[in-house]
C-alpha cells in the first residue's frame, strides 16, 4: 500500500480518523489470540496489516471493498480479536477492516430472534434479550468481548451448547447478510441451510454485515461446583447430569486435577487434588443436583442460586477456552487441543491417552449436544508442548483411537476441523471472492482466478 491508497481510503470514508496507520494501533488490530498455540505464535508473530479502516455502515464497507478490489489490496476482517487460530491476522499485509464501530442491535423480535450488526458484543445481545424474555442459545467464554460477526466467522459453540448444540445446529443462525469482494460488491442474504456457506469461514468468502440469530427462552441460572476425589467419579456424575433431559442446564464442565489449580482467583472453591465439575443449571433444579452430588460422593465447593445477589465468581470465566488461558498464565509450556470423544468408549479413550502421554495430556471436558441430539463429551484437553512433533504425535494418536481432533495449531480453515466436507465454503469463495483478496492464505485449497476475467 502507498500513502495515496491511505489518503484515498480516508476520502472514501470521509473521516481521516477512520483510517489508522499508527504502528502500535495497526499491530494491535492485526492480532488475535493466536498465541494460544506455540506453533501459530512463531508462524504469525511478524504478520500485520499496513492500515486499519473502521467503517460505520454497510455502505462504507462496500465502498472500501470496491476500492480495494480495484487496486488489488488484500482485506482481512476483524471482529473483536478473541479468536484463537489467527483468523484475523493478515498474512499478506493490506487492510484490516475493524467492524467494532458497527455494534448496533437492530431489534429483538418477539419471536426470539436478534437482528444485529456484526460488531455487536455477545454480552450486549444477552443483556438486551433477557430484558424481553430471551437469551443467547450458545456463546463462547469470551462473550464479554466477542462480537457476533466474529463468533459466526470463527466460532462453533460454547456455553449453552449442551442444550442447543453449536452455531450450526437447530437453525440458531437464521440469516446472514454478506458483502462480496468483486468489482461491484453485492449484498446477498442467506437463510436456512444457505448460511453454512458462510459459517466458520474466517471472513474468507465475504464480509458479514448483518446477522439474524435465534435465541432461547430466558432461564435463571444457578452456579455449582462439585469436587470429587477422582477424575473418573467426577466424569461419571457430570455425564449423568448432562444426559438427564429433565434437568435444564447451560454448562456441564469437568476438570481433572491439576487444571483447577490454575484458576488462581477462585482457589477457595478448588480443593487440592480434587477433580471438579462446574454447572449452570436452572435455578429450581439446583437443590436436586446438590442432593444427587452428595449421593455420588461429591462435595459441594461452591453453590449460588440465581436468586442470591451475584457475589462470587462467574464460573464461565474458567470454562471452554478460558481454561486454556488460565493454564497458559501458570505454565507457558502448556497449550490445548480440541477433541471429540466417543460417548460409548470415552473412558477407554481416556485410559489409552493416559497410558501413552501420562500427565502431559490433562482432561477438560465440555458436554455438548450434537446435530443428532446426542450428548457428546467434547474435549479441550490441556497438553504439554515439547515440540511440534510431539504435539502432532498426540493428534495422530487421538485420531488412531477414534478421538476426533479439530487442530487449533493450523492457520487455515480446512485444517481446523470445521471445514464442510461438501466444500460449500470453498465454493462460496470462488463465487464471492474470485480474486482471493479476502483474508488470503486461509483457505489452502483455493486458487485465485485471473483478475481480468473476474472483473468482466
């Protein structure tokens, strides 16, 4: 990019402060949480944009894309930068489009659908929805900072997935408005099954400009931590509650020791050498879950009905990939994997992994519902990083014993485990970004078409 390009972009947006070139700001807004992976940390450390633009409307984005297409400038979209795979890190310089200013919640429809701009924070959607009897179906542990556009572009599930599944399930994403990267950028609306072309595509095949998100009925969630003397008993109890349909829950998480020792702010709720189960359950169900925990040999380490004033921790701050963050703060040689265990043979898979890798592979389980309404023990194990070969040995062995792995240590959509087997994300890129200017390098199987042909 040249100074002329930067001046032109400022003129297009009508505001000089809408184009950022300060090196520190550009550096910050070119990064996400890729450093969770020691592999990606090395790969992406020196990657950054040449400028950041901050549009305020869909029309401003359209004008920026039209100009960048004409000049052949790569464009990478950024939500809030809470992703863990380097989705928002530009590999070829160019422009980062920061959608944070486009954060309006346009409406919460009476039927339970939130219509939002892409920069809307998930916590803001949750708060507005709860005012009128609804709540998010699922959200990541980073929901205080995470944006809805970024979540759809790079996320897959989270808290609430035990009831509703992930973003791709149960028509949670009801509609997406997309802006294409062509000579004349187009707004296209996707509904129903069509949204799967765009979900988890890292902004490689279009820029999300509006979202229609289905919500769930609001519940009052109680928090509960139950400690067990062994991982096996903790897992067994968690599995029983996870599969108990009459008990409404938003979260069932199992940590084997020493993972709870990483949670520095809540050590008073983490008995030494105990495996823990974290729950969010519907407030009326709390006494029954406590009773059943006692019968199963568990000890209640923390219990907070929703009716009590919030005075303790927010347990979700220690679950899903926040668990990894707390581990990294304790020991920088730790990282994580994303696994799916077989609910019928998970205990055997746990045993084989322990025999092979010892405590270099620590179990952290998040129970989720899959697209066939079955409860699955999804794993975000904390693993010790010795070198890339050892990490790949773990991944290969997991797959050998039937444990699926979505590899969080690769920087392309195909390798991360959320790429559709029918290639619809790739096909959408050919249709809506024929020259490959959107987040180039992140779909490895894409080959840009001739620019001249694409402009015709």
